[in-house]
C-alpha cells in the first residue's frame, strides 16, 4: 500500500514539474459589446439608451473544440473543450489554454455542442443540465441564448428570446467561428450585439426556442458577430 | 504537501476499491440482443442504484413536493399510470399522452412516444420540467436535495462526492431504471423450455408471430421503430407524434412501437390511451385501420383475424405478464431510506 502511494506520488510530482517547465498559457477573453458599450450582466440587465430601448437580460453560449491554426492547418486542439461563456458570470469569460505551439495565426471554435456529445447522456461541469442550457421537452443543448426587450418586438412586454440549438439534420445549428489572430498570448474575442441584432428583423423574428430553419439562419448570423481585437 | 498527496492517493485507492467491490455486472438475458446503453460511462453500482431508487420515489423532484416519478410509473402496473387515457400530473393537470411502461430500458435508444429524448440519462428532465407533470427544474431539484440531511450522504456513497449535481442525479436515476429488466414471464419460461403453452396460447403465439411480430419483435416485443398504425387522429389533441420532433412529413402520425411485455397491466393502450381493453386493440388492427400517407407497410394489407383467433392472441399476450418483475421487492418504495430515523 505504501509503495503504491509512493509510486503514485512520484508520478504526480513529475507531471507537475513537467507542466511547470512548459507553461505557455494562452488566454482567450470574451467581451460583449453593443455599439461602444460593454454589455455586462453581472449585476443587472443591460439597457441601451437608444431609440429601440434595447434591453439585454441574458446572453450565454457554448464555446467548444478550440483550435489554433497556422496557414489553415490545425496546430493545436483543446481536449474536452466545452466552455459555457456567460455575460452574467465574469469567471466564465476568460479561458486559459495550455499550448506549446505558440506560433499560430488563427483561432477557431464551435459555437455550441457537437452531435456526438449531444447524444451521450448526462454530463457534468459546464455541460451539466442544471446550467440552464439544456432543453427538457426534447433532448439537446441550447448552443446560444439571448434574451431581452426591444420596442421593435410586437410581443408581450416587447420581449425577444433566441434559444438557438439543434444537432440533427436538417436543423443542425453547430457553426464554427474562425478568427485571424496576431496576438500569441492574450486573445480578446468580441461578440458584437449590434452586428447580430441589426442582422435580425425583430418585428418578425423574436421567439426561437426549438431546432428549426430560423435557428439555423440565426446561428449563421451569430458566428459572424464574433470579432477579434488585434493589437 | 507530500503527506497531503499521500493521503489523497490512499483515499482514492480505498474509494475505488470500495466502488469496485460494489460494482454490479450488467445483466443480459440469454438470447437477447446487446444493450444499446453505454454502461462504461455509467457503470452500475449497488449504492448508485439504491440512490436512483430513492430519487425515483422522491416527491421533491416536483414543484409542490408531491409528485414523484412513481406517481405515474407505478411498479404494480408495469411502471405506468393505469386507468387514465391521458396521465395526470401535478395538481391533477391532464397531460397530452399516456405514460409509457418502464422496462428493459437499456435496449432503447430513443424515448417518449415521439422519440423526443435521445438518451436514458436525460429522459427524466422532460417530466421534471413539464408544467403538467412535475413543473420543476433540475437546478432547483439539486438545491432541494442538497439541503436534506440524507441525500448528500447517499450521493457520497454513490459517487464519492456529497456535492449534488444534475449529472449525478440523472445518472443515479438511470442506474435504477436500468435494473428494471422484465424477462421472467411465462413466455420466457416456455422459450427456456421450462414449461409449455396451453393449446390456446400456442395458437395465439403462432398468429401473433405471423400478424404482429414484425413490429412487436421478440424477445423485446418491439423493434423500437416509429410507425403509423392507422389510428384516426383525435382532433381534441391533434398529436402528430414523431413529426413534431423531426418536422419531416413522412413522420406524421408515427409513434414509437411499445413493448408488449406486461401488457395485461399497462392499460389503457395507445399513445392517447384510447383503448381500455386488449380486445379493442385487436379490433382496431383488424377492422379499424385508417389509411394515411405514412401508414406502416405492414398494415397496408388488412390483418384478418376472426373472433376466436383474436381471443387466442389475447391469451398469448397474457403470457407476457412477469410477476417476478411486477412484485420484485428491489424495485419497490425504499422504506429503509424514507424512514424518519434515516431521513431528517
């Protein structure tokens, strides 16, 4: 018993030592913007003093399968890469990734959860169904959730709700974001709400809560709303 | 630091050795197909099964702490809700469909009459959240369980962690449900050559194989497919079944082929419980089938059975009753866990 513990301890210690030697951590931070304002939902909803009386109550999405590329070739792929990014939770907004291959020119990630993971039963961590990103009446993750109000919505209380998801053809909503990056250490990814909302007609598209054609179209618009700030 | 690490590894070693000792092998009856459930991701364990059993009978899974899974899935009626065409849930609200019987779940990939659920682990999320059934949400369930005295202990025994998560709650429920294997009916004894059918049962068996067996395939008595069986649509429900999930017109009016095991006790029948008796079901298949665009190939040529033949088939169907399953004490209300002394 003592021997086993000693061997295990030795292995554990070595791993720590090796990791400390090659520590080249890359950070990816997510920032949410509407025009020039930062959308921070930590304490309360975001209210833009614009003509649409836009209000944002919830904004969260899954980022998965993070890759670093050089000349469109994948150099590094994060293992078990599932992250729930939430505008109301500061801790969720910065990811740290250990990567030895520092020379890359592009970052990619999936906006949402892939189909294999979607049919693999109950999972923990950011994938735990208690995170409010899992449909109950029909199996599957909500890839992207945006909720708020706008005078342009002819709905009760002017609310809009976009719960985009679906892993089965023809309504597979999983899309990949590709972003050119010249910063090898600290990457800042912006989700531009102005760009996303200006591509949506809120008077007709305001309630999407199941996998369908609209969800696929909006998922495509969502991936185009990500930008990277290069120094 | 070193002492802590050694202690940590000692703990891990002891814990996993302990878990290994409680590990329960997956039971697959002879001549049955391989289960579709991936047990390697949720290996059966006595403590986890026991926790799942407690959760299955736990009314705190509902908003008003009154409705449990067992409310609509009672053991003595093959884990379904009898007497009601449409099952009722919280505050006697009436649901949209007849609750399915629970058994042999390791052999099913898709759940619900329309296949809306893709894995046994996530099945329980649907009734928990449905406003007509339990009207609760899983994160609140986890909070409620964490605040009890006994559940953190049970989760610790099952998973080595007293912090309750949605994942562990669902996996424990799966483990209990996976043990609900019905394989000891008279039919099974006949197949094992331990007994024989009566002449009438045998006649029914032959007729069944010829007329019903292509969808209600042995030994599970379902092919797990979705079929339109020619029921006229109930305009008070307008339930299009599988179409509502796939949005594919070919799936209109298709519902899951249910297993016929323990059918004697799982009345009423069909997705909306429209038939009270097995004789009504057989009358439907012989004279009631309405043709529609998605009608199952197997039903396009009418099934011809006279009154005597229908009676024989019913006699055979009664041999699918498994009393050792319906009255198995391992599946019943876990009194020991809910006794006042052990609870709070």
